[in-house]
């Protein structure tokens, strides 16, 4: 029993501290735990090997071959030479089995530009993966910012409502004392109770919205339960409308946006595929070097010999297959160019929408501030009138409710502004400088 009391006192005086979660740490956590993001990083690493591999084709290939051969009749086991003929037929290396090994080196001299084009395609594919990774990073960041700031906004609105609820409870206590002395009417208590219940309902409604936001955020962060975390607002400050010029933002978006870069890269790859297809029509020149060794199975004979061969291959006829591949590549390139134009229009629209939304949210915030200042003064006057017996409880409760709504509006519009600003950053994939 004494031990239990000691443990109870320890836990009473030393509460369990929750972990603090800031916006930056939440974004970092989302990037770290997102499987698609990790997969794209692996794919980017893989594409680097693809680039390195493409650069090695111009150096050719060296193969080591070895084998054993058994035939039904004895035959000469190496190519005929002048020396073998001069040595006479009895001295020629005839056998029905032999072992051999050889080094075979193939060096491409000219392949119609296909090797260099292959290198450029590999680099373009790597760039496309990089821009997909960048696009996903901005999408994850945007999702985290919306949910994270949304949770903090709701927490502060709930705090405001709780403060409002406490003021109503204090007012009820004040009225209750006044009823005893006949200063206030008993019906005023019922009116206050109604406002208290309404405030409780609004708190529960906000809590439901918070649950949905926390579920969304936990999915983005890759964390099962966020109940052990305390959300900390850090470095936001007060809303300021210091936006760059809209035209400059649109131009910056066209330079920075991953989707336009992906589309341009795809267009570059399509253009390179035209060159690749045309390269199939060009001659191919290769150099082969071969060093071979043979060992007879039944006679005492072994030899080594080498050969160097220059080969040229000229395409002549293929039922129009190469021509069709060129046409296919050209049509794909035309399609890619049209997609670039379409993406540019979409980006321009997105940036404009986000830009004017920031301005709208800033105006909403300023309007809410002015409204809160006014409603606080109205509440103060109505409280004085009611305390002096010259006011009505309905007017006082209405003033308190309006003041609380204005306070909640200030909180909401403040965070809506920062969310809108983050949306604008996403639309240009860069900071607002």
C-alpha cells in the first residue's frame, strides 16, 4: 500500500511530457516515412547507374569464351595456314576432339550516332526521375502544411470557445446572484444556458474536424497515433502581404515547376528517339579482335592464334520498319510539344488563382481584426448596461457571441492566409522572394 502511494505521488508530481512537433519536423517526417518518396529516391540512384552504363558502350566489350568439341570424324582443329601446308599432311593437327578458349573484343567505331544519343536519353530519364521526386516533395509538403496548420487553427478556436464558455459560466453565476436579490430575471439564466450548450456543441463540432485532420496528417507522416505529440506554432508571425509581381511569379513557375520540366524532358527524349530511329538507317562499323587457343584431346598439339576484323553493315531493306519507327518518333515528339503548351497554360492559371487567394485571405484577416476590435467594444458596453440594469440579456449574449465569432474568425483567417501562401509557394515550387 505504501509503495502504491509513493508511485501515485511520483506520477502526480512528475507528469508525462509529450513530444513537440513543429511544422518543419512534420515535413521532414513525411519525407522520411513516405514509401513513394523513398522509392523515387532509389529509382534516381538506379538512373545514375543507367547514365554510367550508357557511357561505357563506346568502349566496346571483351568476352572470354571456352568450350569442348567432339566430332564423329577427325578434322583439322585450327584454321588452315601456309605453314601447315608446307609442313605436310602427316603433320597437320587432325583430331576428333579438342578444348578451346578465346578472348573476343568488339569495338563500335561508328553506329550512326546511336551510342551518343543513348547517353543523352539516359541522362534525360534521370532528370525526369529527379523532377518527379521534386514534385512529390512539394505535394507532401503542401499536404502536411494544410493539415498541420489546420489542426493548430482548430486548437486555438477551441481555446477561444472554452474561454467564451468560461465567460458565460461566470455570467450565469453573476446573474444567479442577481436573481436572489431581484436584480435580474430568472429567465435570463435559461438564455445563458442555451448559449452555453450552443458553445459546447461548436466545440464538439470542431473536435470532429480535428480528428479528420489528424487522420489525414498521420497518414502523411507515416505515424499511427499523434496523440503523444504537442503541435507547436513556430515562426509564422503575423500575416504580411509582401508578394512579388504576379508576372514574375508566373515566369518563375515556368522555370521551376516539376511538371513542366518533366514534360520538357519527355519532349527531349522523344526528339532523341527520332535521331535514334534515323540512326538505324546509317551504316555501322565495328572492329573485332580475337585471340584463340586450342588443345587437341588425342594428339600432342596446342596452338594460339589471333585475328582482327573490321566489319561494316549497311541497311538495305526491312519492309519499311525503320521508316515507320521514324514516323512514330516524330508523332510522339509533336504530341510532347503540345503537352508543354498545355502544362504552361495550366501553371499560369494555378499561379494566378493561388496569388489572388493569398490577397483575399489577407483581406479577410484584416477585416476580421477590425471586426474583433468593434465587437469587443460592443460587448464591453452591453456588459456595463446589463450590470446597471439598463440593458437586456439578449443584447449582452448576442454581443458576446459576436465577439467570440470575430475572435474565431481572426484565428481561422490568420491560418488560412498561411495555408494560401503555402499553396502559392507550391504553385511556383519555390520561395516567395
